[in-house]
């Protein structure tokens, strides 16, 4: 099915990076139901596409996304949010097995900030702004803002952002650990694609294991996480790619991955 609110293509010199551009410019990429359905459909397709090794999600230079669609939410009542599973398909972003990089320019507010936080790596343009302004419209974060932010940046900054709606800059987001690198705004997408290309050079099988195990750190206790990590590490020894990687090192050549 064609998508109307997102653009997608394959990027990188080997066309092995899936590039998704949120494209609802008039509403600053407000994340309405249709946009999120199209996003999860496209993520699903890219996750299944063997030629793609990593995915980049971006918006425009003005806005990554200015949040969930406020106008769409006005008529909602509790029973239909509950029974209708409001925001249920947002979780797709966290279920993708391939690494997902957010390339954030401009506003990443409310659900937009939460969407970026669901990604595995965030690169930001120097004019990017992150915020959880839901308090200003009589609601609270609903797609992980209070939880993911608290785990990444701790209580004080999370409270400040969630209780005041104050936005933070790209540099503040980097200092707080939300963002791994900041670039000039016009370079962030290319840098994210380059990062995706580097990730896509690795064994897709081992990459998926690495992603899964890092994500466990956000879901469980340290001792359980360490056990999962150790078992996952052991399980790399059940793969051909582990043997190939170590053999290639000793033979001073580039490994040839088979995802087996
Ligand atoms: C619907 C939105 C929108 C949103 C912007 N627009 N954000 N429409 N939902 N979240 C629309 C505006 O209505 C306007 O359309 C157009 O985009 C341009 O926005 P302006 O406000 O004119 O632009 P500007 O003055 O530059 O201000 C930019 C802004 C502001 C600071 C980003 O738009 C803003 O505060 N937006 C709302 C941010 C927010 O509260 N986000 C959290 C949403 S709640 P028209 O047609 O009027 O020109 C949320 C809940 C998450 O995310 C829960 C889980 C998902």
C-alpha cells in the first residue's frame, strides 16, 4: 500500500539503509493515527527486507515531530482510548529487530520526543529541541516519555521536563545522554545514513542479538541483564558468523557474513 504521510527509500552506497522521512509538513509531522500506521507498516516491511541492515527515521529540518496529533485527540473519551487501544501500534518501533537510528532536526516534542527515545540511537542537528510539553495541554506523556526519559537522564531532568514542558537543546540532550552526537542541521541525516551503513556491514544475525541484549538493560535488573547477556554471548558460539569473524581476524581478512 502506498503511504501518504511518510516517504521511504533505500539509502547509502550499497542501498542497505532504510530511510524513512516523516512527511506531514503542514502539521509539523504531528503523529496522527494514519502517520503512525504507515510508519509501523513501513518499519515492518524494512525489518523483513534482507537487503536492509539498519533503518533511519527522520523528519524535516523544522520538525522531527511536534507530538501526537492534538486535534485528533480532542474528541477522544476514556472508554474509546481504553477499548480502542489508543497508541497501541506505536510500540512497533520498539519491536523492530534491526537497529533504528533517529536523525532529529527541529522540534521533537511530546510523542515526537518519545518516538525518538524508542529508537536505538539518536543523532541530532544543532537546532533540535526535545521536550515533553503534554502538561501544557492537560495530559501527560503516554508513549514512554516519563519512563524512558527517567531511565536515560534520571529523575531531576525528567521531572523538570515533564512538569514544566521546558524544552532542552540538542547540546543539553547530548550532555544528558539522550543523543549520542550533534551535527550541523543539514548534515545529520547523512551522518545517520553513514552510521546505518556501518551497522549494515556487520552480521545481521549478531547485530540483532547485540541490539536485543542492550535493550534488556532498560527492561530488567542488573543481575538478570548480566545473565541474559552471558547467555546471548554463549549463543553467538552457535553461529557460523562467530566462527567466521574470529577466523577472518586471524587470517587478516574481511569476514564474510552469512547470518547463520
Ligand atoms: C496537531 C500540530 C501539532 C500537534 C503543531 N501542529 N503541533 N497539530 N498536533 N502536536 C500544527 C499547528 O496547529 C499548526 O497548524 C502547524 O502545525 C504549525 O504549528 P504552529 O504552532 O503554527 O508553529 P510554531 O508557532 O512554529 O510553533 C511550533 C510548536 C507548536 C512550538 C511546535 O506547534 C506547538 O507547541 N505544538 C504542540 C506541541 C505539543 O504540545 N506536543 C505534544 C502533543 S501531546 P495550523 O493548521 O494551525 O496552521 C503528545 C501526547 C503524547 O504528544 C502521548 C503519546 C503519544
